[in-house]
C-alpha cells in the first residue's frame, strides 16, 4: 500500500512523518487559524470488526521536505531526497486505539512480532531491555510544540528505522545521503538511553521519538509521562480519556485553563488511581467533584485557581484523609468547609467567601490574604481551630483586630511567621507573640512607637518589616536574633536605635524626618542610607561593617568623620561614599582599613586631611572650594586635583603614587610632594608654583619622567636647575612661560627627548644655539617652537644643524619666511659637505652609506602667515620625512617638494597657492582644500605620485567637480576624491 502511494520501498519510508502517527491539536484557548493549518481530526467509518472507534485525519504532506528535515535533525546537514520536490496530498486512516484493550488481531499480531524482534535484538546485543509502550509521533509536532502528551497508533517496528542499521537500507538514495546516514550509527543500550532521556522534557522526548524505533520506545516509557500537563490547552474529554488509559500510573495532572474542567477532572479521578497532584482552574466545578475527592485516595496536593465552586448558593465540603496541601486561590464560593486531618498547608488567598470552617488539626501554614469578605470572627475561628499553626498570612484583611491577634497568640503557641500587612485596625499594644521569627506590618496605620513594646517581647524575631507605617516615629529594639529590618516611606520616623549581634541587613529609605540612627551589630557588612536629608547623627558599633553609602545625606556634619575613623566603631570599613553631603566643610579621616573614599559633589569642603595608608581610590569631583588638602600617608597610585581650582596648600605623601595631576590649581603656592615612585607630574596653569616647591619636589621624586610646567610663569632658572635631580626626565613642557635663558635646561636635562616651548616669546634668537652648535640635548627627538618669536635665520640654522630631530613644530611663527632648503647658504654648505645625491639611494628611499641624512619625520608649519615658498629638494636629504603640514599659510604661493617617503601633505586653506611640484612616489594623502590652484597644476603635480589614494580639492574655485575624471586619469591610484558638489 505504501509503495503504491509513495512510489518507494518500505525501507525508504523510514522518515515519513505521516507513518509515525500524529500529534493531537490541543489548541490554545481562544486560538486561531494557525493551528488549523496542522492536522485536522475528522470522524471516519467503522472498521470491519465493528467494535473499534476510528478517527481519520487529512494531511497535506511534502514528503521530500519532511525527509530532509528529519535527516537534518539526525546528521546536522540538509540533503535532498530523491523522487521530486512536489507536494502530495494523502488521506490516511489512523487507528486511535491505544493498545489497552479491544484491539484488532492484526494490531495485536504486529505488537507481538515487534516484541519478539526487539527481544531477539536485545539478546543478541546482550543488553537489558527497558519495556515500554509503543508510541508513534505526529507530523504536526513542529506546529504543536507545546502539546506535551502524544496520542499514538499501534504500528509495526518496520515503520521506523532501527538505530543499529541507520544507514544499511539506503541503497536507492544518492551517494551523499548514504555516506551521511552511515556516519551517524548509534547503538546505545536501552538502560543507558533511558538514563539519558531522564534529562529531557516532554518536547525533547517527542523530538527524540522521531529518530528511530529504539528511541521511540525509550521516550514513551511511562517514567517520563507521570506528569500530564495540559495547562491552557484545548483537549477533548475523549482525548484526555485516551491519555489516562495509556498512562494509568500518572501521578500529576494539570488541566488549568482547559475547557470543561469538570468532566476532565472527573475522568482523571476515576482513571488515575495513583494521582497525587492535581491542578485545575478557570471554569466551574460542580459539587460532585468535591464528593468524588474522597475516592482519590493517593491525592496529596490540590490546587484550584480562578474557578467557581458549586452553584454559588450551597456549602462546598472538602473532606480528604490524605491531603497535605490545598490551594484555593481567587475562587468564588459562598461557604467552604474543610476537614482534612493530614492537611499541613492551606491557601484561600483572594477567594470571595464570607464563611470558612476549618477542621485541620495538623495545619501549619494558613494563607487568607485578601479575603475581604471574611469577618473578624470568621478569621479568629479559622485560625484558632489550628493549634499547630506556624505561618499565618492575613494581609489585606482589613477587619482583623487586636482581639483576634490576642486569641491567636494564646491558641497558636508555635506561630513563627505573621503577615498582617494592610490591616489598619491592629496596633499590637496588648499582643504578645514571643515565638515569632518573621513579622510583616506594611502600611499598618495603627502601628506607632507604643507598638514597639509588643514587638520587643518577640525575642525570637529575625525579620521585621515596617514599610509605610505613617504614624511610626521611633524604633528602639534590642533583639538578640534580629537579622533583617525594613523601614521604607515612614514619613514621621525620627529615631532608630537597634541592637542585635546578628543584624545583617538594614533597609532605610525615604524617611524624610529621620534624624538619629544608632546601630550595634557584629554581622552587618553593608549599610546604605541614601537620601536621608534630615539625618544629622549616626552612631555605629559594627565590627564587620565594610561598605557605607550615605549619598545625599545633606544634614550630616563634620562629626561623621569620627564615626569612620580609627576607634569610631567600624574597624573593618573599606568603602565610604559621602557624595553630595553638602554640609561637610572640614573632612578628616584616620583609618587603617579604608580603601575607597568618594566625596563627589561636596561643594562646601574647604579642608581635607586623609591619613589612610591603604587608601587606593579617592573621588573629589565637584569639590571646587577645597583650599587645603593633606594626603599623608595614603596608598594612592594616581591623584587628580586639577578639579580643585582654589587649592592653595597641598601635602602628598604616597609611597606608591606614579601619577599626580595638578592641572588648573591656579592658586597653589605651597606644595610638599613626597612620592618616591612618581613618574608623571602635570602642574599646568599652577601660576603660583615657585622654584623652591619645584626643587623640593624634584629632590623627593627622583623617578619623574614626564614634567609639565606649562603656564607656570613663577618658575625660573633656579627651579630649572633643580631638574638635574631627575636623571630619567625625557618629557618637559615649558610652554607659555617667561623664560629668557634655556641654559639650565641644557645643563640639567641630558636625556631629554621631548621639549615643548610653545609661545615662549621672551626667548632670544641665540637661546637655541647650544642645540645646533654646541651639541646640547643629544637625545632630543621632538621640539615644539610654535607661536614663538625666533627670527628666520635662527630657525634655518636650527633645521640645518639639528639633523637628529624627528618631530618639529613651527606653527604660527610670524618671523618665518621661505622654507628653502635648496639655495640657502647654510644648507648649501651641508649639502656640499654631504656630497652629491645618490640616485640609487633615492630610488630605494635610503641614504647612502657615506652621507648623513636628516631624521626628520614630521614637520608642522600651520598658520605661518609670512611663508611664501617651500622648497625641499633631494639634496636636503629628507629621506625620513613622512608628514608635512603647511595648512592655513595664507601667503604660500609655491611648493616644490621631492621626498621619497612623504605620505601626508596638507596645504588646505593656502589661498595664494599657485605652483605645486611634487616628486613624492609614496604620497598617499594630499589636502588642497580652499586653495587657489588650477586644475592643470594639480593634474601635473599628482602625475608623479603613483601611490596617491586621497585627494581633497573642496572649495577650490579653479577646480571644477566635472574634471574629476581627468584627475583620476592622471593618477590611476586615486581611491577617494573630495570635491564640491556643484561647480563654482
């Protein structure tokens, strides 16, 4: 029959999903058409024997696609199956009898044959057999992935592939498919497979069942189907009955949200004799269900959620001898009577019942939260009928009174947990609950300071929650076992006094009136008291406290420093946050444990003294009124005081500090810095820093490598002479100073590599002669003379004599005129001394062996208004020059450069540029933005630049955007041309 339908042999039908049974369409409640596209159940005719009920279904199956998907799941790759790619519509009759009786002889014979075959195979392989029901799995599984319970047809084992011969019968498939299937042979013993499947959920079990018949049998074992979960699924009574008959040993059922829960649960009670856990809801349960509960002898847990019990007028009895847990949540019922001698947990939460009668002598947990219709007398009667009660939740029961609590306290001597939140009529003033460990009193308007006497009598109390108790003004408790306390939004709360050696968690928040806090604890490690604007007094005796956050406690005074200093009661404190405590003016900490301190936003602080040898992090952001600061000693590795513009006196003793930034401390006049490992000091704009401070610093910090004294006009020759104490100094910035003589620098800084002299306008024209005549600073590589007043001859002699410089900046030098290295006398002498230019070395980009060359790599002459001509011929021997910036030189007319290694040339905003000659074979970027040069000059210039990639000719009035093609033809290597969008 299959051969006639599919045109293939049975061996080739291994992956046909239609032969593997079907997956029932348990639709979501209110579900729509998406699931209707799956398998559609329909009634069919009677079989020949006349006593079997059959259900048929119509399926549109793309056999090749299903085969591909199946093989992809097995071997991890997609293969094309033979036989075409079109869809085929097939109508099959599937026997829905589940093999539990009333089967046809043909079906029985098939099962017997299958059992023998499996038994023979197991004996041959010498492995134990895990007997199980035979299951078939449906085609529509992918669309019904959430349906956890399969319904199957009894078919022969030949309908599914055997894992031990996964690739043996694929002779008619293509070679690729045969190889792929043969490579995934699995031969797991049944007991091992069973053990592996214990880690799978129902969805994965259904997927595994499609692999082969061994996996199908293993995944259908009843051990995996003891929990039948149909929550929020559309399942008919007949389908549910089939599942119950297939798995009669199921111990848990969930039909919450299923339609017609009453007949379904009646079927579960009558069919599943081992049922222990039952969950249902979203519907109506008749009285017969509660009467039939007594027949469900093994039931231990019953959960009914969001249901209507009975017809709404009669009493609902729940009698059961073995029930341990009962949850009736959000149910509608007039009156309920519960008599369960073994019941330990009962929840009636949010149920609308005015009467409840309990006869549960072993009950330990009772939840009647939000039972608004229960009267005070009904609550009292229910709770006092349970003498062993340990946990009681009566939150949101607004009618509860102190009288009821007194009787409960007298009757229930073992009551440990009480939640009376949102009960406005209780005050606890006359109630004593000595055995309580957890007490929750959220939003109880009757709780006042007088209630603390009753709470203090609960000497076993561990957890106390008093959120939103609006009339509470003070809490003073000495409870030896208190671990956790909450006080949130108590708007009249003023005073907190706690003593408990095991107190480990304190939550105090949004208590606007809180002024005083006193805490004694040996277990508290973290204390957070943010935004307590009125807090003025804090007393702590916390031997284990490590972290404190007092952010925005605006009323804290300087006395807080004593609390967190040595001897203040917090010997192990490591982190302290005092951000935005704007009442602090003089902060002084002496601590041997403090590691991190944050004073960000404390704008009123004028004096800071820290004696914390292990302090590693400090934040002073926003402390812009700080005048005196002492860090002696501290464990800081870096410190930035540049955000304190009013700092006048500074004392730093930090044995581990490597970086100190004083940039912006414009009034700093007294500084004592002892940091033997300091390598970087930035004192920019410290206009009051004098020679004596600089000399003291250099003598105590001998490892300084980088020193920035920019805009320090008070530093003179004596201060510069003290730099001889810094043998490792390589970076020195003296920009914007009033220096006249640089000889102290030349004498003291023998290993200097970078010297910045920007805007040093008082230097004479001969001040740099030791550099290019006397051989001073032989290690100097970078020199910045921007915005200086040196004359043209001094600049030319410097460039001619200091051939070891790699970076030179001459930006804004008004006295600089032509930069002509081809005809100047001095340069000619050097050229003559150097000899003729070696053409071979030019081609290779290297100097000849016997001729010296410049080491210059970067030359910046930005904004030089008087420069008109730049000529750098090969005789200048600038073989290492890679970057030249001449932008903003408005009078520059002619540029003639021949540099074999120049990569970057910027001539932007050189409005007068007319002549451009380039012999730069390695130039990659050329910027001519806003230049008055014409197209022909640019085209001629770039013809020799064989590696040019970027050309910028935007806002050039003589270059049309339409001529970009000619530029590309002149230089084929161009990749990016920036030009104006429209022609000028």
